[in-house]
């Protein structure tokens, strides 16, 4: 965990390949090219004896049709680790900020470079981060393996065997029944007198993004209630159309 803490303190990974800065979370800049067209005019006098070109009618090209992605239908279903391929390609998954409205919690960092932080009056701290450009870490069609690779990248001491599956809320429409999304959790045992901590993360390979939520509390009991608050009020937000 010391290695992990040093990684987190550097602002995630600062990786252009994965964007964590969870790995650094930087969106790639797009280049815009401006072209200037110069036109000149001349008088054209056709030769009556010359053969006139045959006129041609414009023909509409057959468009390339990309099958539609029903984001609403995807958001209405649970999102287990095996279902990541149903997400739209390249559209990131987000994290809600609903914890700010829960009594006892307040937000102290609001989406600064993709990171937010919530503090609770009993000393619990929850930090969230969204990262894009995670393709280099993704294992095609396997979000579990992708997430294991993410944890190992963040801290080689976190082995896949240390991870457990947990669930968070999935979807942001409060008028509909809540769905669940599976994430992977690293729950280290606190040392003597140490704080209780937990890390939840998932790399969505098809979406090309990852989410990360860390917890730090003064006791295991406080950690348990903090995780319950996050599960109830800080759902992951599916991509929209």
C-alpha cells in the first residue's frame, strides 16, 4: 500500500496511454485544420465543333450504417463484469456527485481534473476519479481482467487474488428502480492503530474509461457505513446516447 499511496499522491498515473492520472485522466487534445480555397474566374467559350460531354445525374452514395446503441436500455439493466461489451465504444462512464446532499457529508473538491473528494464529520474521506483513454490496459471483452490489470498497474503489490467483487448503483434516473454495477474491491486489513481503507475500481474496456473510489475511515464500522452511503448515493453514470 505504500507504493499505492505514492502513486495516488502523484495525481494518479499521468499516463497518456491510460488516462489515469488514475492513471492521470487526461483527455487527448484534438487538432483542427483550417483549409483556404482560392478560386479564379475565367471566360470559357466552347467550340461548337467539339464533342459535348455527356451529362451525368448525381448518384447518392450508400451510407455506412452503424447499428444504434440504446443507452437507456443498457442503463436499465445491471452491469456485471461480463456485460461491459454492451456499452458504447469510447464513451466514458461517469460517477455521480449525490453524496454531497447526504447529511453529514460535504464536498471539498468538486471534479478537479476528474477528481472529487467528500468528507464526513466523523473523519471518513471518500475520493472519486474518472479516467479516459484506458485502452492500453484493457483486455478486450474482459472487464475483470482489465480491472485486475489496472490495480496491478497502480500498485504491483495488489495481486488479482486480493480483489473481491462488490456492487455500486448504476444509473442516474431517480424515478426508476436502481440497477447495480459490479466493481472490484481491494480491502486491506488495517494495521495496529491504522485507518480502515478500501478501494473500488473498474476499467470498462469497451467504453475506454475507468472509475476509482477510495475510502479512508477511523474504524471498520465507520468504513462499512461510508461504503453503504456511497452505494446508495454515488452511483456510476452510464453513457447516454
